[in-house]
């Protein structure tokens, strides 16, 4: 049996940082070291000012404060941490490929391979390797091949331990998970390795919530979970347009079908579309895997979820343009929110980016307020699309530090993130300071439409 005393996690991002912080807090006898080659990120994790942590998650600062420098450490000394570890978590980015075979669909596994090669080069003792990144099925086989062909006699066991965190509630999800999934080889050594990881989680997770499977089932389960959730969002969004043209209310439809115990109410909120680092990437990955096995009908089915999501964002932008008399050139449009969801500073695949991109093509002046996302990140998101020059992006999109500054003298307001604070604003004052007629496009359905209309706003809510 493995007695784990030293854990290394490669990758100090949205998954690695919070997950290791909670593991360290709950297992004070285990030394946990999170490593990353990004010196600025590691410096932020070590900053005495907990408000400067590189990731914003409610409650994360308290967890880090308790465990940091006790048994939780953040470092750029990657080789040393790997060498000392009994168990190594791989939690690096696996973006969608932007080049070569599988471009636009397949997961880019270059960072995973680099990790495997680094572990193989450094390791002098037997280790358990845990896949924490979201990976395509049978990635473990590639990692195993690299590790087992080093010729240095070191033995490795590969486990799959996908994360099921929702950003904005990551700490809560880690503290009380629906399930912890651990997959490994069904051999004596593989089962021992699985048990070693089970023991770590069992210090705070009930045994009935810890599921063990073979490697491939675990890898596929993560992709499948995200695909099913995204499918529900695209399904209700597909109906939102039908509701608008028939006079139905998509919220009423969602409540009615959500009362069916076979369907349930979650992820039936019509909106401008899903974002985040996982949903689109994982579905595209699933599509690519299906196509690579010749399962074209399966691939087409899942690809439609992405098509619908992209359409919803285009439709929302088109509604703004159409409502503003089919010309928005030179008009000020206030964006409330840039993060892909509330209670996070993550902007990956945020709907706001793509809506802004389409409005900037029409030469609108966009002014953005988001409580947690800074101007540099917003500009980086737009520049990554490579639609126009960085100079144009800087000229036509500006970031402000308070909502009234964003809304003052604007022709329209677009709500792109469901931050709770947006509901509490002095909307009467905002109305008085806007251009008339004053429009609100509520892409997240969080505002009181009737109240705003009483004030004088013309309000558009998706699916109503």
C-alpha cells in the first residue's frame, strides 16, 4: 500500500490551485507543493495580501490562509517538487488545437506530454501520476507509454481524477462534492494506487461519494458530464427564440418542464449562451473523438450543441443592432459583466467577448464594467480573436471602474454576466443619465423587466 506524504501538482491555475489548497487543508500531515513555470502566478499565490490571489473564488482566501506555509507551498522549482513527491497531479491547460490535424476540435496535449517527459526525466522513485486536467479518452495510454519507456527502472501508476468544479462555487464544490471520480488500472498495483488517492479524499468526503472506475470510464465521464450540461443550455436556448415569436415565456416553459422529476430544473436558464473553459472545449473534443472512430452521426449530434450556442450569441448581438435602428456606429453601449459567469474572474469563452466583437465590427463604442475582470484581460480576450487591430480594440472598447460611468450617456445596456450586484443598482438614476430612448438587453435574465419598463426603459430579455 502507498503511504502518501508528499504531493506535487504541476499547474497553479483554476483547477490545481483551489484543489490542492483544499487537499492540504484537509490533510495537514501531507506536504502539498503546487508548481508552475509562470513566476508571476506563483508570486501572486504567495502574496501576503490574499486579495491578490491569481484566482477569485469565494472562500478560497480563507483556505489558502490556513494551509499556506504550513503544508501548502507554491513554487517555480518544478524538478525538485516532482522528485520529492509520492504522487504527482498533472493540472495543466489542454486547449483546443489551433493547428494541424484536429484543428478547432481536438485537445492540444503538448503540455500534458511535456509534463510526462519532465516526470520521466526527473523521477528516481516510484510515483502515482494523477490526471487532473480534462483529457480525451485514452490519454493515459500516451502518458503511460512515455513514463514506462524511460529505462530507469522507476514504476508509475496512472490515475484519472477529473474535476467537476463549477467556477464561482469551486471551494464549496471541493468541500462537499457530488462525487469524486477516480479511475485506474484494474490490477493489484493499479487498485493500490486508486486506494491511496481514495484515502486522501476520504479525510473529508463520504465514502459513498467516492466512485472508482477503470481509466477509460473516468476520462470519458468528465467529457460526458460537461456535454450533457451544455446540451441542456443549448436546448433551452433553442426554444427561447421560438418563445419570442410565438408569445410564450421561456422562463415559464422552463419551470413547467423542470417540475418533471425526470428532467429537473437545473441548467434550464435561457441566456446569451454558455462560456467557460470546459463546455465548448470538451464537446469539441467529444466530436473529434467520435469522428476519429468514424462515428459521424454521433459527432454531428454533439456538434449541434456548439452550433446552437454560437448562434445564440450572434442572435443577441443582432438584436441589439436591430433595436438601435440598424446602426450602432459611434453609439455608446454599456456592458455590465465580462466574466463568463458571476463570482469568478475567468473570461474564457465568455459570451461577452463574442457579442463585443460583433458590435465592434459595427463601430460601436463599448464601455465595460465588471467587478473582477481588469482592462488588460478584456483587451487580451479581444486581441486573441484577431478580428481587428489591437489599436482598434483599444480605441473602441474601454473599461471603467464603476457601473454608473459605464451607463452614463449610453444608448443601451447589455447585461452579459449575472453578477448579483447588478440587481441592486439605482436604475432610476441610470435611466435619467442615459440617452433616450434607453434600452436594456438582459442577456442573463436577472433584472426585473416590469420594474425597468415602469421607469421608462425598453427591455429585451431572451425568450420573452
